[in-house]
């Protein structure tokens, strides 16, 4: 039932996304929340990221509380490969939190470089929504708007640096995939 | 077709082979096709499901991240599967997400919304809806539409099955022909031979044996059966033939019996006629005597008539008796050496009056000198009498009869010829048959019993001679030829038998007549008294004995069947009288048996006569009687013409 609601949101995304630059519309925020949840299925973390078999997939959200709330609603009761899903609103970087996916809101893009360093050391998938070269700065996945639709770009080198493997299936639906490093952090 | 099947094993065999082949092929084909089509369908469905799952798996991210373009690209990959005609992906909410149609094919309408999950056949197409799931979440539905070649395959299979069937049935036909050679040919041969045997009844036909199996056994058995039937038929035919032969013989015998019976019937009719004929003149004569008995001329004429008719009657009965004796083999000849002339004389004496009455000329020629025969003179005389009488009867007044005898070496030939009506050539062989009559009508002018010639021939044959007849034809007269053996060296010749009664040496005799027949005794007495003899009468035995004692007769005619005292006892009684010791005793009977004759001699009779008695028989006896009361009894063996019984 929740899936249906999610897809419904995705379908309604088109017209609402035109105001992206002025801050995310609720629909855009919902789509991105859904994508965040879905990415988990196409990503493989190193075994160390999940010390136990029931370690939940933790998704952290920085600078976008509303999205975090929506995401929390969305994942409630869902599992990925038998693991539960936890959503955290993150104010400061807590190295011990054991985050698997970290979304960086548009407002917090400035902190990206620090977070990249953290991500690389802790095997965290970094997802950003920046318009100005977030991938080259070290983000693995970056949301973009194309023709009013929420799409995403992927940087394989960034992912590799974090020790994360991205499914080729995910690559097949990406807006674009960077395979070579354009700039060293 | 069905009627042909009823009559031909060949067709039945062919039908069996073909039906078996066809049924086996059909069942096999149905099974195989069913299995193959099922397998095909299962495999095709499995293939499509796999394809759909692959598509779903590949398109899950596109659905998840809402990327129709990526999904369309995935669908485009189906180009490598030419049998998949169309495909589509629907989102979880049932909207068309991406679609694919194979180029170069007719437009396939892609459903606007996903249908019932699973596969189904729509005409020539197989349609499949399959849900796309990622983890435990349903992302959408895959739609595939593919060629479904079941029908084509079925058609192909049917063509293959048809081809196989045609080939197989051809093989079956060939096999049935082979079977016909092996199985039906012997049966057909048996059938053909059976048909021929029935039609021609030729049991020598055989069926050629070609196999050693049950059919060979059948052929052997059939042949054995033919042999058996043939033998039986032959035996039956033999029996039939012998039966037919027997039937023919019996039929012949029956015909002969019928002919003899007919001849006998005719003879009886003739006999009655002949016996009746003399009775009318007899009655007339009696009438004359009754009316004009006082007139000597009339009386004489009447007596003559009665005498002639009586003689005719006696002759008839004598002939009959002789025939009977010959037929039963009882006739015995009393042969002695005799002379031809006396025999001829005797015959002429008997027949001359008849020949004269017919106004015929008689010419007799005998050989010079005596001709001796070893024969029964009386019987030979009888033969000549018969022939002469016959000649006279069949010759018209004014004709001529000749009796001509010739003697050559040891044979005597007597020709009795006439100028009468002759004999037709076809009748010559049968005139000697018993009871033969040339003219069979009762009203014929020439009466007779038809026994005369037959009797004559038998008598001649008993003498070792032959009697034959000749005639140049009807109206040409006829000739009868008697051929007899002659005795070469004659011994003692017996003087001729006294010829008839002459009455020259007449002496008055005392005569006793004993008979219970009043008419006979009175007429007989009248005749004897008319001759001047003294006659006494007795009507029974005792009266006769008393009369004999008183009257002392010189001659006594005693009936054997007398009342009170029979003839034999009477004779002994008479003979025991002193006065009658030499009396000539003559037995008079109606029977001619040998026994009677012996009894008569034993009883003391000197002679024996059978009724009716004629004066000619009696007169010679009277002359033999001894003189009154003197001299011994002259018991010589006298011989009389006619009357005396020689049996």
C-alpha cells in the first residue's frame, strides 16, 4: 500500500518539480525520499558495515528534516534483504553512528567535502542534491531535475573510494555515470 | 464394398491388415502429437515466463526509479526473439510504462492495462502477463505476446501422419497381397476344386499342396475326402447299375408274364368259344330227333351231326390234356418199331371225312416199300392229323392238299402242303407258339385253340425230329415239313392195328353196363342194342353184381365211381363168380391217372377206358371177348386208336 502511494507521488512529480530552484517542492521531496530508500537495494556495502545479521540499514539525512520525516514514514515496516531500515536526522557528524546512506540537503552542500572524507573512511553512500559538481567533489549519487523529473547522476570513482559497489542495474537507470575522476578532492 | 467383403477372404484379409495398420498408426499419431504439442506448449510457456522474468528483473530499476526509457531499451532487446511479437511493461498502478512491437508485423494492440496474470492462448498467439517483483514488493507487470505455433505444428504433424499412413497402407496392401498368396491361395484353390467337383462330378480332381501349415493339412484332408467320396460314389453307381440291370431283367420277365397271361386270357376266351361251338348243332340235332324221331332220314342226319360235333369236342379236350401233359413233363411216348404206312392210314382215316366235307382234293404220295420208325404210332398219327386238319381248315373249297413222304438214308421227310391262305412271313416264327392265333378276333372264320401246331412240334421233337413251316406269303399256300429219323434195319413188324370197326366178324354178345349216369348208360345201351347185342343195365354196384350173377355177361363195362359198391370191389366180386371168370371186364372212368389203371388191373379188369366212350373204341373189344362161357380169357395186349389212356 505504501508502495502504491510512493509511485503515485512519483507520477505526480512532473508538474510540481518546476520550482526546484526555489527550494524543493513537497512532491520532489517525496520522490527523493523514495529514491533514497530504493538505492539501498542496489548497493553493496563491505561486510564490516553490517556486523550482525540484524543490523538495520541506517539512512542519515542532513539539512532536510521534512524529507527525513517523510522517509521515516515511508520505510516504516519495510525491510531490505531482511534488514530493518532506520532513519536519522543528523545535526553533526557522529562517526560512531554507523550510517550506511547519508543524504546531504541542498542547504548543507557546503559541508560536502568534510562528509566525503567521513564517507570514504566509513563506507557511507553519499547522496547530494547539488547543481554544481557535487560528484566531482566526492558525492556518489547526485539528484538532478531533468524535464521536470527527478533523475540522478552517479560517480563510480566516488563510490569506489567509499568501498561501496553500485549495481549495474542502478547504473542503467542513472541520468549519467561518471567513470573517471575529474578532480581530486 | 460390404457385399464384396462377404464373398472374398482376400478382401477381408486386406481389410484386416489395413484396419489394423490404420488403427495402430492413428492411435500412435494421436498419442505422439498430443504429447508433443503438450510438451511444446509447456516449453514455450516456460520460455516466455523466463523471458518475462528476465525482462522484469531488468526493468525493475527502471520501474523503481521511474525510467520508461530504460524499460523501453530493455524491451527493444526482444528483437533477437523473432517469435515475440509484442511486449509491454505496466507500472504497479496499472498504467502502461513501456511497450514494444516487433517491426514488420501487423500492428498488435497492446492492452491499456494488465490483464489476468498467467498465460493464455488467443488464436495463433500466446499471451502472458507476469508480475515484476523486487524483493517482496510488486513493481509492475510484464506483458508478452508471442507466436503460438501449435496450429501450424498440428498441421505439420497431420501432414506427416498422413504421409506415414499412406506409405503404411501401401505396405499393408502389399502385405495383404503376400498374405493372399500364402493364405488365401490354398483356400481359393480348395474352393475352386470343390466347385468343379460339384459341377462336373469328377472326383479325380485334387488340390495342389503348397504349404505345410494348417492350410496344407486342410488341403490334404480335402483331398482324402475327395478320394473317399469318389470311392463311395463309384460303389453307389455300381450298385445302381446292377439294380438297373436287375430292374430291366425283372421288367422283361414281367412283360413276358403279361404277354403269357394275355395269351392265356385269349386262350380261355377261345376255349370257351370252341367248347361252345359244337353245342349249338348238338341242340339242333336233339331238336330234330325230338320232332322227327320217327323219320329214319332225319334221325340219321341228327346222329351224324352229333357224332361230328362230339368228335370235335373230344379232340379239343384231348389236345388240351396233351398240352397239359407236355407242359408239366408228364407225357411219355410209348415207342415201338412201327411202319409209316399204317400211321398215315390212321391219320387219313381220322381226317378224310373232314377233308371231304371241305370239298378238297387230297393227294398222298408215300415211298416205295416199308419205312420203319421207332416211334409212338398214335402220337405220330396225331401229328399228321393235326397238320392235315390244319391244312384243310385254312384252304378254301376246291383247293388241294398233299401229303408227300420222302425217305433219304436215315431220315424221313413228310411234307403236308396246301393251296390255302398261306402265312405272312412275320408270322412264320410264332405260329408254333402255344396259344398262337394269327387272327385274334373271336369272330374269325378259322376257329381253333392255337395248340395244335405247338403240340405237333413238341411231339415231333420228342421223337427226335423237327417240324418247320414254309410259305411264300399270304394267299400262296403253306407247307409243313416233318423230319424224322428212320430205323435202318427193321426187325419184327407188327401187323397193322385193326383198322376201325368193320363189323364183318359180328357176333351177338351179352353185355352188362354199370353206370350211375342215366343218360350215358341209356345212349350207350341204345347204340349196343342197335348193333344187335343183348344189353343189361345196372345203376349201382350191388345191382350190377346181382345182374352179373344172373345174366352172366360176356363183356362188362363197369364204372369205377359206382354208388353202394365201387368199381374195383365190383370187379373182384364179378371175377369171383364162376360164371364170370372169363368175362371181359372193362373199367370206365372219368380219370386217367396211372393209379386208377393199376388199381383196375389189380381188381381184375382186362381193359380200361376213359369217358367219353365212342362206339369205335368199344367194337374191337367186343370182338376180343371170349365165346360164351368157354375158353380161357384172351388177355392179349390190344391196341386202340385214340381213346385209350397211355399215361
